[in-house]
């Protein structure tokens, strides 16, 4: 069994944010080929999928010829395809399958997934979700003799984990209980490569920098704007509407129009409530995650709560302010660029002044 000497205890926030967290290089019980086939399993959610991407670059840095496949929820297939180093993206649709459990088409898709996982024999499988359902997928993949199934050997603070999954790994790896989302999967990769993560982490390929910037949906956007991601499914993570009002008015004084995205009817109503208190603020039309790249890449600054599209902005190293109110900042904060600012923390709601100052800093205003 693979195991890390860095086990258990908490890591100081500064260490987690700066990328200092390391796992000791771990010996693989057999020689990997020069062009190994490696299967990654990280199916959701949006932010977690983005934070898993540096693992791909770590593996290719160790084995430039590696053939890497990735199992991911079907809604994020196009997102993972932005990584040129991923050979095959394998859709996983458990959310939809559960709703259509008794339909024959569902079982045809499940069989197709099984067959795809058996097209090649993998030299290693890295399952970084830590759930029983994804551990089962890992076990279903065809492997070469003695090829490890690497997964989390313990829960990490604030993240979903099902201990039964550990029983399906051949190489569970323990990581510090307080580990950044990016580092968690990279430490699993280090167990295979024998090389600790090298900073800064790398995310998307070059195509992501211009993706959908010319999409017709963005015709007519103001030349200078702040994309403000206010919406979240978790009510505790929200920032007060009155703060958004004050922020929007201050942004306008700085020459930026507040643009307000939304993803469902409740979020649209919230966007309209914010816009009603901010001159020139605009409620955007509904758009896809992929179209969101265009909005982010054209923005002068992205400001938003702890949510997937804000993490995409940080991964793109766009000027980004991440607002934390009810989640631990150390867990997902962008630490790899001075164009990213993180304000607030678990139980610490940042003030409008905090956000304005951070927005100016990442834009380079007043330097």
C-alpha cells in the first residue's frame, strides 16, 4: 500500500495558500513505461474539476508522452477538452441516469461507459473524488498487471469523502487534513510520479484565453465592465444585496459597469434586485459555462463569491476578487497569481471597502 509520511494534522493557511504543502515522493511498486496510459476520475463539481486540472500538467511534466484520459460529468466534457494533454474525455452521467433508472437507454449508456473504460489497459488510475461511486468507476477500468488505483486515504476538512471508497483503492494516499483543493489531487499525482508538485499550478490550454470572446451573446457589452458573480446554491455563501449595491455604485465611479450573471429563475430575480439599486447595471442573458469564458476574458475585473465561474476566472489568471463568507478561504483560494485577491473567510464577511480595495489592486490601479 502506498502511504505518505505527511499524514493527519492541519496545515497553516499560509502554507496551504502558497503551495508549500508537500507529500513525500512515493515509490511505485513497478516500473512505469515511458508512455504510460493514465486514467483520471474527477466528475464534479465545476470548481473541483477546474482545480483537478494541474494534475494533468504534473503527469505530463513527468512523462511527456503520457496518454491521459479523464472521466467527468457530461456537463463538463467540453471544459476538460480545453486541456490539450487529455487524450480522451469520458462522459459520466450518473445524475441523469438516476432520473431515468428504468429506461433501456440508460443501461445502454452505462454499458458504453464500461466498454470505454476497457478500450485500453491503464498503467495507473487516479481517483481524486473520494466517493464510492467514483471508486467503483475506477475499479471498472481495465488495468495492466499491478497497476495502482490511487485515491484519498483519508477525509480532508470541508470536503465530501466516503470512507468505503478507500476499500476499492489499491494505493490509498493520506494527505494533510487541511489541504487546498488544487493540492489535494496533485499530492495523489505525486504518489505516482515520485515528484512533488511544482508551483505555480497550470490549468487550461491557450485556447481558453480567447474562447467565446466573439460570441454573439456578448455583442453590445459595455467596453469596460466588472463581471459580478453574486449567485450560489448555498444561501450562507451569499454576500448581502446592500453590499452589491454599494459596490456597483463605486465601480461605476471607477468607470466600470456592473454586469450580473444568473443561472436559474431565483438567481435572475436576485440579479434584478441588485441591478435595481445600481445605475447602469445590466442583468445578462443566460449563458453556458463555456460561453462564460468570453465574459470573463473581456472583463476588466471579475468579482464573485466562492463558486465555479469565479474559480475559472482565477484559473485563467484574470483580475479576480474571490469573496468568502461561509467557507474556508484556504480550501479554494487562488494563490498562484498577484492578479487574484481573496477577501473574507469562514464566518468573516468582507466589507465593501475590502472588495473595492482588492479590485483596484488586482487591476493595478493606484500602483
